[in-house]
């Protein structure tokens, strides 16, 4: 009887792990393949029929190529790929860290105000921010393009950061408001009796306690900005401000033949989100599904 | 006391002013402005001051074959994607709801695609499906399932099919997480009681799991409807064609791509603005229908 149970349990685990293997192949095979492509030599990668599922001599040559010898694939009067990749990486980092930092600060200050203070217009302002969530942003983007042209913010990092901060605000404000609301009110009341003003209170009491919420907001904002394509597609023109998601599509358009190099560019583009997803998934999932489950 | 009130209002003004300013200037003012432009014949290709034309742009779209073709395609993508996504998500959620060593790691890896940029996902699959050197051809050929390499993305109906597969691959993690949370909130007692009453595994899923999961399905369907209806990034790199200013592949042109083309390629701003409001109306309407349908059903069956 005991042996039978153990046998049944073993069978259950065999079935479960087999199913897990199928799920993981479905989820990871395309990622694995692009990584293999990026470290293969062209000769092996272009073999027909293809039979090598890991390169016999892994090489990082493609990575070196896309960052240093861009001109090798240059077809017309466009920027060399070396400039594109380097600038793209810089732009992606600047806009995603910049937008995430600013939106985290704004949302923390506002989150405290919405969670703990009463003031005229509080509900109206909160509603106006939250109403953006179901509103497809496309209706705003068309006229925003002409507004940004007038403000001379097209093709600038500042313009992109401002747009991303605005688009991220509803989620960030909501996350911080619920987070501050969950901090016990007694802690703040004690400080209020001691005569601390709001700034002191937020700075020395709320900030340390709200840190996990701020980390979640920062990570979600950074990931969304890094992954975004539509906004830079509309609001950028040159490698002064084009992030990696745009650069990748330029590679595809202009250098149709070099799949190993394009794969390397794709790996560079998805590496930061990939790493964030592996190590900070708890924060990201909580932020990205917030509202749906709450 | 007075000083505190002043310091409080100062705090509120300072933290909320930038937010209100940004949202008013970047979201609400442009949204109104877009609506205003949708009532003009503004076209940047033609050098003339735009004139008000009333609802002409809207009528032009509604009487245009391309508009209906593109709208139909967007709904086709939605109708093909949602069932596929829900089946994949429900299966994975059921699996991850089991207790086994290593579940956390499997969960982390299983929802990775969702966290990657959509344009990268489109590229990944475009390369995977490549007719000359793609891995899918290599794999199927190696196992003897095809006798020669196929160009998977050639026929228009195949292109749409693969768009839905890639959209599913990009998005299935979200419904999986929602359904998993729903599954974990069903008390075990219910299943134990059903077991005692002699219900088999299929019956338990049919009569306990499904009805109790309906609200979770409802949320997942609404969010995924909006995601599939507004599909853009994935199509752009998978099948839209050259991005260096060329024309957009008509066979996978969905509403968002059509709108981008009208405004930023053809520069027909008035017409594009009208289309953006039609898209807004359609998203809201269908979103509402979904919500009401699924929730009513949930209320009746539960």
C-alpha cells in the first residue's frame, strides 16, 4: 500500500515534469534559438539542412561586429550600424532610467497625498489620472505629435522621457496610493503629534516604509519604457534619440542578409528585460497585474 | 495650526501640479485637439489651410472598403487569438496549480516572453519561420515531417495565422497569472466534497473550476481583447514589411497599423484622427459587451 502510493506519486511527478518540459520548450525555444544564432558562425548557421542545435565553435564576433564595424553592412546613406547600436543602447538606458526615476518620485509624493490627505479636488484629480488607463492613448498621440513639434521636443530624449512619465503615471500613482494606504496610520500620527510637517513626514517616515512599493514602480516603469516601440517610432527621427527597439527594426529593414548580426542586436535589445524578468519577477508581476487582481 | 494647513496645501500643490500639468498638456488637450482635427480636412501633403468639414471624415471611412477590410482583419486577429490564448493559459495555469518541487522556477521561466519587447518577439518568430534558414524548417526536416523547406509567411492567410500565434506567445503569460490566482483562491474542500460525491476529474473541472474561474476569465478576456485589438509591435517586425519608409504589407494591416499609415505615412491627419476615434469607440463598446456578458454569466452560474 505504501509502495503503491509512492509509485503513484512518482508517476504524478513524471507526468507533471513532462508537461513542464513542453511548456518550457514553448516559452523558451524561440529565445534559445536567437541566442544560438547570435553566437554561431555564418557558415554553420546557414547550413541547409540545419542540424546543429548548438554551435561547434561559439563566437561573439557578431556582437563585436554590430558595435564596431557597422559600416561593413552599410548599404546607402544611413548611419553606420556601429553608431546606431551604441547610440541606441545609450538612448534606451537614458529614457528608461530617466522616466522610471521621475515617475517613481512623482507617484510617491502623489500617492501619499491621495492616500492620507484630504483636499479639494482630490477625487476629481485622482479620477482624471485613472481615466487614462482604459483610454486608448492613440487619440492623444496624433495631436501630441504636432504639439511636440511646436515645443521642439521631437527627436529629443527629454521629449521621450516626458511622454513616458505621463503615460506611466496612472499605474504608478495607483500602485503608490494603495501601497501608502497599507502602511499603518498610527506610525504617521505619532510623527504628526511631534510636529513634523508633511515633507519631513514623507521623507523620514513614508519613504523608508514605502521602499518596496517604489522599487516595484521603478522596475515596472523601466521595463515598460525599455520595451516600448510605438512612442519612439512616432517621436524620434535620428540616432540622437532612437532607442534599441527602433534600431532593431532599422537593422531588419536595411541589412536583410546578416541574420547572425541581427540576432545579436535582438539579444542586446532583450537582455535587460530578460534579466529583470529573471531576478525581479515578483515585483514586476505584482505591478503589471495590479488592478486586474485587486 | 494655521501654519500646518499652509504647509499641507503647499505640499499638495507641489506634488500634484507637475502631474496635473503633464496629463492636461500631453493627454487631455491632445485628445480634444485630435477630435477637433477629425472634423477638418487637414492633409500635410496638400498646402492649404485645413477647412472644417463636419463629419465628412467619419462618413468617408464608414463608406470605404479598406476601412471595413482592416476592421474585419482586426476582429479576425482577436477572434483567432483569444481562444488560443485562453486554452494555452488555462492549461499552463492548471499545471502550475499542482504542487511539485521546482514550481517557482518553472513559473518564472514560463512567463518570460511577456516581459520581452514586442518588436523583438516579432523578430524572433520571423527568423524562426524564415523560409531559407529558419529553425522550424530545420527541425521539421530533421524529423522527416517535411520533405523540403517551406516559406511559412508567404500566403496571406498563413501570415495572419502566425501573427495570432506570435501574439499568443507574447501575451499568454498575463491570462495565465490571472487564472492561476483564480485557481489558488478556490478552496480545496470543494474538490474533496465533489470527490466524495463521486465526481471524476473532468466533472470537477467542468462543474467547480470553470464556474468559479469565470470572473478571472472575464478579466483576462477584456485585457487580452484590448491587447489583440491594438496589436502593432509584433506585426511590425513579423510581417509588416520594410520599416524604412516603404509601404505596409496590406495582408496583415490591422486598425492600428492602418491608423499609423494614414497619419504618419500618408499625412492625412484629419482622416486619421477620425479613425482614431472610431477605434476608441469600438474598443470601449466591445470591452463593455465582454464585461457584461461574462459577468452576467458568472452571476447566473455561480
